[in-house]
C-alpha cells in the first residue's frame, strides 16, 4: 500500500482534497490510503516513515516562519527519495522554484474559485498510471547524495566508479557527468553484484560498458574513459568473460 500525505493550513482546501482522494481510491480500488492530513509541516513529518515511498500533496504558502512547501519538500526528498510531490499553490508562476530546489515535482494544483477536489482526483489517476508503468518496466536506480542533493542514476547509465583523492569519496561516471559522493568501493562491489567488475582497487567498472582491454599495459576503456587494471582485476575479468581474455 502507498501512503498519501496532505499538508495545507487551509482547512477547507485540505478537506476538499482529502475527500476527493479517498473517494477516488474507493471507486478505483487503488492500493493507497490517506495516512495524514496535517495543517503544518511538523505534524506531517512526525508521521512520515523514512525510506517508505509515499505521495505528498503540499501547500507552497504555509503560514509558518520556519517551513514553506519547498523546504518541506526538500526534507521529504531526504527521507523518501522516490516519493511523489504535488504542490498546491495560489500562484502558478512558482513552478520554477522546484527546479531551483531540485525537487522534481509531479504536478501543481492551482487554488482558485473552482473546487480543487476534481484536480486532486485527476492528479491521483495520473500518479497511479505512472507508478503502474514503472512496475511494468522497472528501471533499477542507484541513489546517492551529493552535497545537499539526492540523485537517482539509472544503473544502465553508469560507466564506472572511481576512488577520489579525498578520503572516503567516490566518483560516479556516466557518459555525460561525474558525480562525487561519500562511499566505499568495497561496499559498492557487494551492493551491485556481478554487473560490475572490480578491475583495480580504485575502479569498479560496469561489465557491459567495457569497450577494450590492454592486458600488457594494465588498462581498459569504458565509455571512452581509461581505467586501471590490476592483477586481481585481470583474474576477475577472465572469470567474468569465461577465460576468453
């Protein structure tokens, strides 16, 4: 079951949204439930479970000196990297701020003279369809934290991991980027399994991204990048490639 969480300090708006969502869930028999309907950020955060995927309908303009919807969204992203954020606002031109905060909002619902409940029901329909499509065509993701941001990188895009010069830091390489995060190649090797080969103490390379191997000079290439190859790495490669190298 996927939990749904509402946060809006306008009691009437919050009641409209909750009623519409609960009716939609009942009619469509969605495996979802409204677990929290709060008027402030603290009450909502007290209920949210870390690491459990949820759907969040958040008012942008909370009447709170400490919290607005964007700060709340950032905190929820830390606790639930794969959650779905929907913002409720009186100002449609605030959408750019979710990009500023790297929040990846699913949708915006604009408060106005018309009831907001139908918009909430339509939005839940679209979220359900998106979640269903993800289950049917799953993409495995690697999640990392770089600075204050949480990033989700499809495993199929990763070329290799490399130890950085700074202690306990790792570089993740994709065809178009390099991301720095705190981690351990030993832990990554266990976590990622046979899809990645430890070619050197400083390199963990995606097996299907290896383009060329130079055994004589202890090098290989992945996505056009040169990686080092140790004696143990050669043995790992031979084992992976069935002794063909």
